[in-house]
């Protein structure tokens, strides 16, 4: 009997991927906190996971026939963050506290997803070994 790893770990693996991508975006926001004109971005985790669950193909839409066909590696729609603070005069809208909190929250959720994935792998190893592990 064949075991489908996609069925076993697919959704959790996708969650880890989205969390990783979101971590990179949030780190970029923090790194550009003092860059004039920089606009904070984020990935909507719920939308990304909903699209993964629905199995939507994420091919990029071509607006002209001469454009190169592309496939988005990412998982969610990149969005700009809504301003929570008054304009500082340089066009930068990064709120360091908001970004740090989002980064820490995402990090904890990433760690939980990885632990969950590890548990599935351990369970599968135990099943393959006949319960001896």
C-alpha cells in the first residue's frame, strides 16, 4: 500500500512555507524601517492557506501576449500594510513595534508548525518500523 506524503504532510508543509515567506517579508520591513519611501508589506496567511486548501493555481495573469508566462513561487498575495501611525514626512510607514510583534508571533507559529510536522514524521517512522522507536 502506497503512502502519499502529500496527503500526510501537504497542508502542514504549505503552512511552514507560508510562515517562512512571511518571516522574510517582516524581516525586510524591519530592515527598511529607516528607508525613506519604503512601504511595509505583509502576506495574508489565512488567504494563502485558503488558496492552498482550494488548490488554486497561482499562475500570473498576462496582460499582453508578449509578456513572459510566469508562475508565482509564493503562496499568498503580497499586500501593503495599512498605516497605523502619522506620516513621518519621508513616506516610510513601517511601525517597528507592529513589525516586531508580527515577526515574533509568526516565529512562534512557525515553530509550532515545524513541531507538528516533526510529530507526523516520527509517527510515520514508528509505523514503518513496526512500532519500535
